[in-house]
């Protein structure tokens, strides 16, 4: 027997330290090749660490939340043969810098995997008996394929509550079906009404949550935030959107309001280059950019992420819509890479129907502006002396007052308003 040592991978870009976010194994566990061992967090993305070997876990090199130096021992695995304990080379298998979903552990028998046969087998034959929800930690990432993660996302299921019946506890499609069959009644029963509760729960702020907390605190401490709110009549642009979806939705895809907002921002920024900028407050340098790389704030299971629609100035409505949808899916399934989560020049944030009336979004440093979208509501408005029902929406946007003057911020939002209220002007050159 020998020992195979996996070291903290060199993610690149000069990163010397990486945070250990979560373990998916413990000492004594038997692991197989490609099984997910741990999640580590860089400044840009979550990175999966798979096992390059079969063997038994004999030691773990850190605890979740610990910041570890690149090259330090992450985990040791007992293997058949000599192992690599004396080798200095780092296993290539751990150098993948994309936060991809874990690969499936190989089944012990050569028969096809169950999840590839679900569609052709009778439902009753492939569903296991219903099981009670699993009590996993909030930051624990269960083992599941990308297809299963998408299935869970579409069905609104939290994977950490699902019992996996596949190899190494891997969650299969039929496990999701079994969970859906159980319904809410299978969830842990709540206490009796009006009964006193004295339980407490301490949740370590680690991984993505710690990165979000640090970035938010850094942004509010370093930037001179100010917000500006304006209401917009989106009746006309919503009518145009409905018309385009009816005419081209089947062939080009459905449009949401976001591509129209991105287009309005691109056009408005032509007259306000000081807003499409980054501010290096240490070097005291403002960099204005011609390219408009729009960050789209996206809520994922592990926290808020901001994938970037690059060169929005060169994209059509449908191109923007497709890229927004692709990036949102990548972020929510943990597959967005570092290059997709960095480099934005201005951010767009929206909570959709939960957008409320007014919000005060926090800047995504080193950017100097963020445009926030509130929900659309129908309200009576007075137009030319007549009371009419219009679709109204507020934009709640924040700016860095060190770089952007209040007048310029107001004029920028008013330009967006004019473009959306007369949507034909979005496409005039």
C-alpha cells in the first residue's frame, strides 16, 4: 500500500492562497476516481477538487473556512501500489479551474447507468421507495450529475434535502422523482403552534458567503454610494416584447425585459462614458472603457454571483437574451468559470417579481454604477388629462460619488427612461 497526496492546486493568476470551502468526504471513506472530494474558493469562483485515484481517505489537510497556501497538502489517500507521496508533481486532475459539477463515480458493474435508462423504463420500476429528507449542512454540495442538477433546478428542489441512492450517495433522477412524490408532508414536522422555541443555530460564514460578505463590506466602506430612483412607463416596450415573442419566439427564443434594459444601457452609455468605468482607488486612476461588459447579478444556491455579458454593445436583442440565459444557468449550476465571472464594467441587478418598489443596490467594485430593476405594476396614470392604466416600473440605481456626479447619474437614468418609453429609439443609429 502507498499514499497518494493531493495538494492545494495552483489556480493561476498569481493566487497564493485558496479557501477550503467544504469537504465531501471524511477520514476512513473509500473514494473512487473522479469522486468529488472538496470545494475550494478563489476570489472568482468555486473550484471542485476530484479524486484522481481509488483508495481510502487517511487524512484531511484543513477545515472548512481555512485559508490554505497553494501547494499545501489538501488530502492524503491510501492506494494500492507505491502512491505519489515522494513525488513533487501536482496531480493534473486537480488543476481544473472551472467550477464544474462533479463527474459520476463509475458503477461497479458494466451495466448501463440507471439514470440513462429512466426515460425508457416504467416509472414504477425505476423509483425507489420514498425516503425522508436528508439533513445536510447548508453549504454541503451533494454528489449529482449536471443533468440531475438541472432537473432539480427546474423542479425547484434543494439537492441537499434529497437522499442519494447511487454510488457514493450520488443523487439520481429517480431520487428526485421519489422526493417529489413525497410532497411537503414528508418534510420534518414543525413544532406545535404558539409553542416556545429555544433552539439556536450557528452558521460559519465561509466559502462563497464569506466572499460575498467581504465584497459587500469592502464596497460600502470604500465607495461613496448614492442612489437615484426614477419610475419608467414600460407599457410600450412590453407591447413590443410581446409582439416580438409572438412573431419570432418559436424560432429565435423568448425575450425577457432584461435584453431591452441591456440595450438601453449600451445606447445611453455612449453619451456618459464616465459611467462605464472602473476606479482604482489605490492608484487614483479612472479607466473608461469603450466595451460594455454588463454584469448580470444572479442568485445561485451558493450565493449571489455576477456572470458577465461581454461586448453587449455588439449584441442584438436575441443574442443578449441567449447569453443572459446561458450565463444564468451556468452560475446556478456551478459551471461558470472565472472568465465568465469577472471583467464587468457596469452591473444590472433585478429581483423580478420580488423587485419591490425601491431598492439601494451595492456597487460591484471597481465599477462605478449599478442599475437596479424593480417590479412592474399596473397603475392609473394621467396622460394628456386622461386617466389611463399603464405598466410602471422603477429603476433604483447606485453610483460611486467619487467618480460620478449626481447630475450625470440623473441624466444617465433619464436617458434610459426615454429609450424604454420610446423603444423604437433603441435601434436608431
